[in-house]
C-alpha cells in the first residue's frame, strides 16, 4: 500500500463510517479499483482508520463521554454492545467468509438501499427526543440490530443501529447520535482484537513505513469523519434516508457490473 492509496482509503472511511452506506463495503470495493492487495496489513489498516474515524465522535461529543456523573450513559453502551460481542465471538468464521465475498456485499448494499427508501414513511411518530430518555431496553434492542450488520457485511453498522433506534421510537437525531456513541466501544473492541491478532501472527508488518501509513490514514480518517458527522446530522433531520437508499442501490449495481465484466475479481 502506497501513501496515496492509504490517503484515498482513509478519505473513503471517514466519509462513509457514519453514513448508512457501509464503510466496510466501500473499502472492499475501492481496494481492487485502486490496486490495493488484500493482506494482513490491509485488514489492520482498515480497522485502525475505522477507530480513528470513530474517535471523532468522542471529540464532537466530549461532554457526553466525559460526564462521569451519568453512569447510565455508559451502562447503556455496555448493554448495547453485548449482542455484538457474542455474535463476533460465535460467528467469526462466518463473518470472515462473507467479508471476502464482494458479490454478497454488493447484493446486501442494494437490499439495504431498498429498505432505506421506505424508512422515513415507516417511522413517523417518535416519542424519544433525547439521550437521557433512551432506556436500557431501547439500548439492548439497538444492539441487537447492530448484530445484523455483523451477519450481513455491507448492510452498514450505522444504518442497522439507526433503524433500530427508529424502531424503538427514537427521533432521527437521537437515533443517529446513539449509533455514533455505540460505535466507539464497538470499534475499540474490534481494533484492539485485530491489532493483537496481527501483532502475534504477522509482527513483521509493524515496520516503520507501515506505522507511517497507519498514522497518516488515521489522521485523514479522523478529520474527514468530523466533517461527515456534522453533515449527516443536519441532512438527516431535514431530508431523511431516501438519498442514501438510491445511492446504495446505484453503488451496489455498479459493483455487480464491474464483477461481471471482470474489472473487479470476486
């Protein structure tokens, strides 16, 4: 992976991590198009820059994360995280297999896009308008929705958890923000595990050049994610999900065509 390739992938990650379009799918699609080979370092790079993007949430919502008097806030995140942890441990082989199946990911992208076209009409009467009103039960259900994004790569963790929030009668902003908050412990756990596994199995990739790529990618993903979060919250409140639905359908269809034409190899 070159420096330019690292920057491109980091920009894609920062833009898509919090939008309901699946950052994982975009990176899997982008890698072969720009000549990035799948290998242990690429896998580690993607996880690390995802964590960097997620940390932008901590910066933007630092008052929420560092108000240690609100123990219920941390408890709700733990409760919401439990289903994903269990699914990740039990279904690791299943997840690894599907992550390598670009056709499957593209089909999930399209299917998720179709769902997003109708989301705004399905959930029209929210009753929860603040994070303080989110209950432990709401958090657990949203965490269960997050499992769907683990079972179906390309679905989008953000999309799954926001829809879960809407199903629990959270308004759009509250659902999106809870999705952002839940991303922090989720990606932190995934990053630590990935880093540990790669360090034990492939210690040679932690060369100086590799660390430079990780550092640059992390900074770029962090900055772009800060901008993307601001945009998404504003856009979502005014316009809803329809545009993201159309985009997912278009992107998934294009990838299927590229695979069919042999431009991207399955």
